[in-house]
C-alpha cells in the first residue's frame, strides 16, 4: 500500500460512525479541481506511511473507533488493497471504500469478499464528458459498470459530484441523474478553491446556495435522496 496520509479519527466521513481515514497515493484521473494534488501527482508524493504502522495503531483503537475509510487518490489502484482490507476487517472494523469507479473489477472483488460495508463513488460528469473532466483516457463504460455494481451490491453507498461553476450545469446533472437513476443517495459537493490539482482552478467559482437547492431538487427526480455538502 502506498499511503500518503492518515487521519486518526473523523465524525463526519462515515455516516453515524467514528472512523479513521487512510489516504492512498496515485490516481489515473487529473481532475483540475482535485483538492488532494499531493495524492495524485507523483512529484508531490511524500514518503509512504507503512501499512503495518497504521494497523498497529488500529489495534489500539478497538472499541473506540467504529470504522476505517480508505480514500485517495484512488484506492483500487493499490496492488495489495484486498490484503489490507482483510487485515482491517480481521480487527473488527467496518470499512468504507471511496472510489472514482475506474476499476469496476476491483470493486466487485471487494464486495464479493465482503470487505466493504459502505461505498462512496465520485460521479464526475455525464459519461460522454468523462475524459474531458478527468483529463484521462478512461473508458466511460467502466464508470457505468461500477455504478451498476454498487447499486446492486446490497451494501450502503452514496454517489458524489463535485461542482465547479462553468464546468457542470443542469443539463449535466440531469444526465448524471439518468446514470444513477434509483440510487439511494447522491451528494453535491461544493467546489472550494483552496488547493487544486490545476492552479487555474483557484480562480474558478462555485454556485450559490439557491442554485444548489435547484440542482438538489432536480436530482431528487432521479434518486431517493440528494443533499448538498
């Protein structure tokens, strides 16, 4: 595991649970608005934190922490993700796995082995705009496949979309809604230009609260629940 950061506790990242957060290094996407460039750009990577160091800490937190979130970067790129998740589950913790959906086969394997209790997937854009928004050569079919796997998994899950004004608008949100139609939960994440993968995005804006409320109501025509974060 290439681990670039570790947060010992959070009250907000796993619904209703106290969790630790493991941040993995490496991602196949280069979204301009990404707020974790130090986990995406290899030139900005720090010395990885040994996985055993984190597992040793978790052993001391039994009964105090409920869960561990694995995020990134993109965790499904880690060659030993399955083994790492197995060790966390053996310690008795719930697992939340964050993913951009680029490796549906890994998500399926994690679910088949019952190694994740909660999944959070970023839905970056309508499928036809995926390569543009992520600055990658991702096959949009993989995103569609990941959505289907997660929605049919029986596990708790959420889909999330980070919104930059001028990059995505109502027509895009309607197409995203069609992609995840019937989903339990969708979250709009407000873009905050504090730290970005592309410096040009530091000058970009987000929508007003009133506009986000309109987007939320639009999305609730497709999903069971939508809120803005």
